[in-house]
C-alpha cells in the first residue's frame, strides 16, 4: 500500500492518485481489508494493524471534519491537560455553520456554531489540530459552563493553569460584551487568582457588570450572595467574605 497520511481526504493524496476513480477504488478495497476506516464521506483514517484502532485522536478528527472546524470548551481544556474528566461519548466542535451530528466509533461529534474568529490556533502542520487559546477556552467555558463539564471543572482548570495572558482575556470579553460574563469572570478570577491579577482588571469587570443579581450555577436555597459581584453562587464554592 502506498504511504498515506494517518488522516486524509482525496486532496491530501491527489498526487498519489491523480485519477479520482482509482482513488475511490483503492478506498473500497482498503476499507474491506480493514486498512482504513471511513469517518465521513471524503475523510478517512489509517488503521494500526497491531491494535485495530486508528492512529489519530478525537482532537485531530474534529479539526478535519470541515475546513474551518476547531474546538473549545471542555475539549480544549482537556487538550491543555486541565480537566478531571474525559467526555468519552461526545465531542463538541465549532464551525461557522450548523451541521448535523456525526457518530464515529461510539463518539458523537456535535457542532456548535460560532461567529467568533478570535484566538483560534492552527496547529494542523505540527499535530493536526485547530484549537482555541487557553484564554478563549476559559472564557468560552465560563460563558457556557454546560459545555465545559460544569463549574467544578472550570474551577479545577483555573486552579491548574499556570499562566493566562490578560490581554487575550480582555479581548474575548470585549468581543462577547456580556454583562453577566464580566460578573462571572471577575468573581472567578478574584477567587482563584486574587492579587496575581491587577486590580484594574477587576475594576474593568465591575464597570461592565450589570446591576441584576444572577444565579451562577446555583439554586434557590442552596446559594449565597457574593455582594461585590452580584452573584448567587453555590454555598460550597463561596468566598470568605460573602454575605448571606
């Protein structure tokens, strides 16, 4: 068999198969022999004969499903090694259009539409992935905790991450321009980073926050008020100076 990439489309191997009919004839034969697996129409993965599995990861597959696909949220936090759990049956990836779910080897690849082009890092040549920066992954996750495995997972990531570039954080906050997001980010950064983050950042978040008290991943009867940030947070995650 000719030397093929571990993950490929026809465009990737056109030099090897100038005649597209010959390419698809090869695909049919190789698939029947168990040498490659079809992920979706036009996208194929080489099989490791020693294990019967494919060489590439979920991260690489999601990055190749479409020309503009990439990943954020829990998947990006996991990629950066900042999670306590792995989503084994679902992988959320981002595109600029909505597409139907795709299932491959018991994993459902589900798209989420995003019109944000900021902080997308293209590592396709190095390791075959397109992933958002750590800063965007954090902000995206705080914006939509359900896509990040919940607040506990976000807080673990904040405790585990060594360094964040505030200018990138601010760029993402300005793009989304949500008062509630400023509240949540200000609260969580103050809780986990304290004076390691300049006071000017917290003042920025306060100036952009709304006046409405919001329930942040908490329920009535199981929350207490963080007066400074006007957030009702779960009691077990409260800051020392919160007011009941």
